[in-house]
C-alpha cells in the first residue's frame, strides 16, 4: 500500500499567498479604491503632467526585494512616486496624442477581471462567452457577416500586424506558414498612403515581407491617399512581375486625422483582387455616432479592420481589436493544433471557439470584461455623442486658430485633430519650445508633429472630459508663450 502524503510540510510551512487578515486587506483595499475615485474626480484640479523628480526615479533603482513588506507601505510609495507623475491622458487638458481617457466604470471592471484572473486563450468558461458577445456586437457595429471573426489584442499596432499575416495567407496559402514565403512571398507588395502609421511598415517587416514591400502613395490636398497614384503604382508593380496583395486605408491618419476614400479603396481592391485592410485606430468607432458615421463610409466593405476600444471607446488600456471578414481564413492563419490544446466533448477542455486559434497568444487577459462593462453601462449612443462633441471642439479650435493673425492652421480638420503653429516670426524650433513649455506648465498638453515640412502644434481632442475652456486655454497659452519667446529673442538681439 503506498505511503500517504504528509498533510503538512514542516520544512515549507504555510506557502500560500492569501492574506493572513482578510479584514485588514479589505480595509486597505477600500482606502485604495476611494483614493482612485478621488483622483479621477479631481483630475481637472491638478496639472496634466509634471516631470518626475530625480528622487522618485532613484527609488525605482532599488534591488530586487527578497523579504516581504507591508502592503500599506507599498501603496504609500505608489501614491508618492507614481500617481502624481502619470502620462496625463486622463486629464481634460491632455491633447497630445490619441489616447483614451478611461472611466470609473472601466477601472472597476479591470479590478473585477484581475480578481477573476481568467486566461482567455480558450476552454469552456464564461469569460470566453463575454468575448464572443463583444465579437457579435463588433460585427453589428461595422456591418460584417456572422462568419466574420475578431479578437482582442494589445492595440492597433498588433492588430495591423495580424491583418498583414491574414492577407499573406490569402495571397500565398496556409502552406507558407510551414514552408516559408519562398519566391512568391518575395514578390509581395502592399500599398498605403505616405501618412500611414509607422506600425504598418513594421508589420510588413515582422511578416517577413520587408518594409520595402510597402509602397507609400502620394496624398491629395486633404491628406488622403491619391487613388489615381495608387492605381498607377499597382500597374507599375504588376509590370515588374511583382504581386500586389494588400491595400491599407486609414480611417483617421496619425498626424492630421485624414480619412481615406474608403469606398474608392474598396473598389480598387475588388477590381485588382487585393485584400483591403483599414487602420481605424483613430476613427473607426465614429460609426457609433450618426453625425460622424458618414465620414467613414465604406469601412463596412473592408476585408479586415484594426481599431482600439482604448482610444475613443475610453476602455482602460489596453483593448485593441482586429475584425476579419473571412473567419475561416483568419483561423487558418493562426491555428496550431497541439496535444495540450486538444478539444474535448465535455469538461473544461470543451468549447467550440478558442481565441488562441485566431492570434499568436495562448495566454490572454480578460480585456473583454472592461469593454463589455463600458458598452453595457454607457451604451454606444453616449460614446458616439462624446466623439461628436470632441469633433465639435476641434472645429471650434480650428475657427479660433483661423481668427488669430499670429497662428496658422496647417491641415484640414477631418475629425478631432487640429495642427497649427505660431507663425509671427517663429521658427520650427520656437514651436517645439512652445509645445514643451505648455507640457511643463501643466494646464494643457499638445504634442509636436511635422505637416508639409513644418513643425506643427498638434491638438488631438479625444478626452470625454475636455470642454471649451480647455480649448481656449490651449490657444491663449500658445499665444502667450509665443509672444514671450519673441520678446526674449528681441531682448537678446538688442544686447
């Protein structure tokens, strides 16, 4: 008869990581939650951003902890050294980059997901059904068929990469996953406008096609891809014996927010037999606003779509998404049968939809829960209204810029991004200094980009908390800092 296992290992002791005193951690947890509510409620009262001090940075150069420490002490360190020095995207004065502002509801949902600690790679449990619910909703949002597939990923950069892989499978067949790209793969070429996000050439690189396989097509006066130039590029490559396989359109370019003619791109892709993918990181969710949806007309015709719930959907980071019209092709691009992933008719290994068949990750967080909470709690109508309000603020900013002789707008405003500069005797360097000055001052935080070869102050209005007073503060601050910089130059010249 085999020996019984010991009930206790004296040499190990109690190795569990649960609290010894649940009442104590419960009280500490309530304090932490209340503090975060206070932080969110008082965002407007503090600066957008402040430079992390050297002493705080130094405390994050400590050696690996071996002995335990008190949770309250660790939380105090967070309050002192982390919370006051975040990136600022939750603040209403943040206009620097296209980043969502988050919500209290999303924060709570993230807490619940962490408590459940579900792995969304597959198997038969309800978190999988939550993600399937989001997929059904997304299909409806964009007018995709029931056979379409979708998947949560970290963000649009990863979603664009997955879309390139799906398009590659369509062009070369699933055998290329095992045999490599071969001669046919070396001839693949893709197309996007010169305004395309840098993650797209990187996706071609990571897919083994190479960044040089992406043709950057000229744009028109509205910063949209030039359709005639695109057709000419495709014809030129075919004449060279190359294999066009993919067109990438933009539902909101990264610099100025321009929206390509998506219907026109869909027509060209259909005529040429190419995959039509849309990078919708900025503007895809405009479909939720009756006012904005016409701007992205044609998005429902794409073969694949990448977008972020963590931008205009205000789901806490991260919650990117890829939607693919041909679900079977999507699965053929990623499924990887293995003994430890064998499906069963019953038990935990059952379930007819495993997300690991549609992307590279087996271990996946429960991103769907915070998205489900956000969509269910607020409803898409409220999200659409917030987006339309952002666009109205952008138009108000553009009108104010146009009315100021000292300012110059550098691009049309298609959605919610306004690019302008201080022009009265100001250089590119001075505009860069203005942006840095504003960020350090902490009232508003635009970013810097280049439009038409000139440095531009870029205001991306994404935050549902931003109001007219923040737009006025941006313009007034740019004018004040520009005038002060010119005055300083004049005084230096007079010396």
